[in-house]
């Protein structure tokens, strides 16, 4: 195996790494959740690299252990030729990865620091989440993305920016269909791009494997129950 990915049996942040590894044709295995729990609980002086939470990647050839999603994606992007050579577009790629990470933080109330309350969700769904979608949409539009063709940063082939974008929005829309509809209304170019990326054979095969393993789960636990409760209540009201 080229890599071992340590993450819970969930899509959420794990799919960002899986999208890149699948697209790159890398061989990887998934660390057992019990091994992840053990590594996470170790004193920091005994961890392979000091870390707080997954995803956690072991690059076997480089002898490198990494945590923090943006750092992992940047490492994989460089190693597999998925970063633009143009420094400006490379910086924009990292910016989009960090934007995606921020969306994940916000949709889970800072990784479950609190659970969703009705008024807070209504405000988020009416303001911040559509604005995040518009941010991705406008970024793509400025680089020639259309509903039928193009990439997030105008590159000839999909790169890390496109994989991260699809890992964020396609995963969210597939697991939480009501939010998929919101994406199509607010960011049709990004919705279409995300579908194209997710349909690439190697990525589609990975998604199918993971769906068979994890079912309809998105981020898991109490956080997901809180999020789904907001969506179900919204659907009943409309």
C-alpha cells in the first residue's frame, strides 16, 4: 500500500482524501477505527506526529505521518501532480481547500461543540450556507466554469481544487439531498462539476465501496442527528 488513511467509517472529511487517492490511482488501506482511537488517545509525545483529530495519513514511501485535512491534501496534490504550476492558482487551490474545511466546521457547529437549534439553523441555511455556495460558484465562473464544462481554476484537467470542491458538495448533496437541491439553486456550475467529478470511474467506484460500507451516514453521531433533525423539520414545514 502507498498510504494508510485513518478516519472513522464515514464520508465527511475522509472523502476529501479518498477522492484524491482514487483519482491519483494510489493504493491505500483504511486503518481500523480501533487503531485510530488508540493513536488519538496516546500522549502527544508517543504519537507518530502530534495530532488532535483525524483524518490522519501515513505516507509509507515518504515515512511521513500527517494530520489536518489541508496539509494532507496539499501533500497529496504535490505528490500526484494535482497542483497548478502557476503560483497564483496553487494559492487559490489551497484557499478553496481551506474554504471547504470552514464549511465543514460551520455545518457541524464547530465539530459538535454545540448542537443545532432551530433559529440558528434557519439563519445559517438562509444566509451563510448559500453564501458559501456562491463563493465556490463565483470562483469557478471567473475561471471559465460552466454547467457543461470547465474546472474551478481554468486548468486543462481536474486538479486538487476540483476534487476538494466535489468532495465537499457532492458528498453533502448525496447524503443530505435537501442541501443538494440548495446547491443546484445557488451554484449550478459547481453542482454540475461535482457530479462530473464524482462520476469519474475511479471515484465512482470508491464512492460505491464506501456507500456499501457506511450507508447513508454523513458525519455521524449526535452531530448528524442534530443536522438531520433540522432538515426533516424544515421539510415538514414546507
